[in-house]
């Protein structure tokens, strides 16, 4: 298994994340990355104690990595973080 990590430079607000996790079959969110962007299906969202940071898990819904699982550490305060995608090498 190979893991690729991307820097999130612009992502969704908290309500968009909540909608995405509440309705994973129909709602997607977009994460802007340094040189690209990805649409994702959010399956789990854990809010951290500061109220601005989240751990996210889900599946990539666009591009060449479509269908691959991801994990992200994301802050709605600065709309940034990191997104890691694990795929078969």
C-alpha cells in the first residue's frame, strides 16, 4: 500500500462537511489542493476539542484516485490541512 499526502489549501465550511457526512450518497465536498483539487465523499467526521479542527475519513469521488479511501486533518478556521490517500502500489 502506498500513501500520498496532499496539502489542502481551500476547503469547505462546517455546514458543508456536516451535510456531506449526513448524506454521503448524494453530497460531496471539494478540497482545493496546492496544484489540483478533489471531490470527496465524507463518511466520518470527528470534531476535535478546539471546535475548529476535524479528522475526516471517506472516499475520493473524482479524478484518477476515484474510489480510494482517504483520511484528512482539516481546520475550518483557515480552510487548510492535509489529506492522505492510501492506494495499492
